[in-house]
């Protein structure tokens, strides 16, 4: 046990019965896979959730669809819900499949190519006000 003084900031990092609050919001998101049909020649995106801390966008890809080299202003988490994609990074290419999460720092250039019909989510981690 630490002799560090307890502060609200320190309590936020603790895990267990003392951590957290009973006030807040939990948003349960469903029906993400198949939410929208991909366009004929490119993926289709739809916003799944947006608030002051995060924006979640679902992408529906047909096999072979690509998002060319681009970057996000904020850190992002990419998660494949079904299918698989070839995820191009400046230093390597990753095959991303369900059960994996890829974290990118702000402005890191990347590209995406669907190897089969794929649903993936991009969670943009927004700065706190």
C-alpha cells in the first residue's frame, strides 16, 4: 500500500471498489455489422456514436475496396468486426482480423484494403475540453 496522498486524480487511476463513480453514461451499441451497404467502388462509412470524448465510425467494405493513403488528426483505434484487411503503415503492412485492435498516433499515414467483405470500426479519441 502506498503512502501517497489520495487525490481525485489518483483515485481515477485506482482499480477496485474505491474507483469510479455511480454517475455517468453507458452507451450500448448494437447492429454495427451490416449497418450500411458499401458503395459499388468504395467503402461506406456511418457514424455509430459521437460525444465529447470519442467518435466511432463503422466502415463497410466489399472485397477489394480501398481507402488510399490518409491520416487522422486524433489518435485512433481500429478494430475489425468481420472479415480482414491489409492495413498499410509507413514501416510495415499488417493483416488485421477480428479480435485484434490497432492503435495509431495522431497524423500517422495509413491505407486500408479489404481482403474480403469487412466491417471495421474506427474510434477517434478526442481531447478532453
